[in-house]
């Protein structure tokens, strides 16, 4: 599986605990965090949350006359909007850096 570099901001004590656990289990912090996220995503609570999110998206689709849009199209739209927000944020940061 291909790996993607990401940046996370977590509580300092959690970061220290992850480092200690990684050392104790003789694995990298990346592997430890990835396993923790996979475990969390497979939990019952996440499945319940996902079902709630899908229900909410369905309600929004009905109220917005988007009933004929597939879940994949809805996800694609959400990803595009997220990328647009991030690009706008990045553009603002670059503008501020040029002014400074």
C-alpha cells in the first residue's frame, strides 16, 4: 500500500506516549499511529458515526433536491470543496508572507 505523508497536531503528552509505545513495541511511530487509526476506524462507534453521517447526507440531499446524486458524487463534491478551502487558506498565507 502506498504511503502518504501527513502532518498532525496532537497533544504533547499523546505524542510522547506514542513515541514511548513505538520504542517499546519496536516499531516506528508511523506504524503505531497507522495501526491505532485503523483500529479506531474499525470500531463499532465509527461504524455508527458513519451511518449517522450517511443519514445526514441523505437528509441534506433530499432537502437540497440532490436525491439523484450518488454517494460517490457527494464524496467527490466534499473532497473538491475541501481542496478549494485549503487552496484559499494557502493563498491567504502566501499573500501574508509576501507582505511581511
